[in-house]
C-alpha cells in the first residue's frame, strides 16, 4: 500500500469511529446530576454569604485598590487579588 492508501484508510477509520462515538453519546439517557459532583453539595455552608462576613477586628487589612476588608493573614485581596499593603 502506498502512502495515499494509508491516508485514506486512516481517514475512513477515524470517520467511522467518530460516527460511532456520536451515536453512543446521543443514545445515552440524560441523568440527574449528583449534587456532590455538581458542586452544589455544601454541608459546611452556614447560610451566610462570604461577602456578608466582615473581617473587621484586630489586624484586618483594607485593600488599597478596592477597599475590601481582608483577614490579617492574607497577602492578596480576596476581592480584586491585588497585593495588600503591609
């Protein structure tokens, strides 16, 4: 077999494999996603949004760029990700 024959055989084989994969994907039954896999499962969630929590107190750092209060251990702002001035 010459090089063009191999190219044609390769294209035909990959074409058939793609058609089979597409048929398999379209035949699958849609399932309800598991909450643990979708990121919606949050057992530690306390009902308070992260933006509602205030870092005020001893050692809180205020971002010079956006004004967001950050805990004292932060190096970068939790809102705008700019370097906090220390």
